[in-house]
C-alpha cells in the first residue's frame, strides 16, 4: 500500500467512524425521549439491555446520514 493509499484509508475511517457514531448516538437520544418507557426498561437492567438497545438503534436508524434503507 502506498503512503497516499494508507492516508486515504485512514482519513476514511476517521471521518466515517465519527459520522456513524454521532448519528447513532443522536438517534438513541431521540428514541429515549420519544419513548420514555423504553428508557425505563433499559435503565432497569443496563448490563443486559444496553447491548440490545445499541443493536436495535442501529437497525432502526441507519447511522449514515445520506443513506436510505430499502
């Protein structure tokens, strides 16, 4: 891999990771505000429910801003 390819891949990972993390976290906050009963369920048993919530939030709201699910 050339230095230019390496730098390009590194920048893609940094920008993509930031974008997807930010959008997923925003969707989680929105969901917990919209459905407070789900927040109560999640906080009742966080060790078990938070991993499930993360998977569900990623499934429910795509982490990419310019991509639609089909």
